[in-house]
C-alpha cells in the first residue's frame, strides 16, 4: 500500500506537483486547506508524509512553518526545489479581453504584478490556493474569471492557458520539505536541519558559526525566531551541508555543549540542483 501524502492546497497546486515528482502520479494525496491542517493529518496518521513549502527565492522564509515543524516535533526527511511557473487560465473559448477578474493566492498575484498591471480592466481577488480557484472555475463553469496556477491545473480541470509564464521574475523557485512524525535514520546523508537556542550575550552566535566552519559544514540557511515566552531570546534554525557525515557528527557534539535545547529537525540529502 502506498503512503498517503498530505499537501497544502488542492490537486493541481505546486505542492501536488512536488508530491508527484517525488513519489509518482499514482500516490494517494490528502488535500489540506492550511498548513495547520497538513500537520494534523500527519499527527493523526491520516497521511504518512507531508509536503510543505518552507521558503521562496522572492518572498523569503515562510516563518510560521518553521514553528509548526518545531512545535509538533516533525522530522524533515527530504526536500525539493521547484522552479515556479505561473500561467493565466480560464474556460475555453475566451480571450484575456473577456476576463473581468483574476483569483489566486496572494503570493501568486504579487509574483505576477507586472503582467497584471498591463491589464487594468481585470479585478484582482485573493484566494487561499491557486489550484482550488482553477478547480472552481472548471466545476462551476465560471466565465469571465481566470486563475493563476501551475499548468497541471489547466490539464486537470479542463481550462485553456491564456498566457504562459506571466511571473515577473523568471528564475523564481520554492523550497519544499517532506515531513513525517517519526525519525527514520539513513546511513548516508549530506544535509541536516538543526534548531538551537543561545544566551543573549556578545559573540555567542559568532562562536557557533565558527564551530560549523571549523568542522567543514557549509551553512546554507539561518533563520531566527523569537521565543514568545522569553522576551529577547531567540531560537535559531539552520541548514548545513557537508561532504562527510563524520564532520557533521563532530560539529553536533560540540554544538550540544555550547547551545541550549539542540534539536535535530532532520537529516536527509541535499535537494538543491547543482
């Protein structure tokens, strides 16, 4: 029996596309309206893995998702970097002059701002998910309404693509992580996600970064989150890559001594294209 994969959004979304690329087109999918709902599906074992966007080259980190991973003790077991392509789609037989409003996720609207400015007659409407809008247009046969969504959504819901590649920045990409509730250690990995806390004193973070450098770890991401219950104290989330697992294990042993509350959020293989 295939593992069920929870995704944020509807089938036809970028989350769905990543699930297909990693696990195949026949993998069972659990659609979730929010990232909180996605986490609930994992905790309830309704789904065995979850695909979650964590950062974007334009919008930056999706900070609440770091907190969700940490607070629910989820484990990152894989990652995928997906180039983002936005397409304008609507019911067949229409041109862009027939479109009165465009509905999509706020981030998609923002990322297509320059294209949309060229068509001031179109009203912009924010929605919770790109593919969900495309599905609604197809199901309810909504004329005069267009969606901004991945091309897979047009294929799924019987829409025509009116304009291809309407995103302002063409090399936009989103990093997705694959989550599960239980750690399943692998022998050979070259990336780790860690979370730790430091005393609020001069040089504490610099000392930690020096340890990583001395142990031949490459810091690919650092994100700070304030501790709500302790004003002016921060937790740091870092991603590191390395050539040898032994270098990582050495660094982790030192960090455990220097830092407070070290937590390994996952060990896995680097998904970034070389």
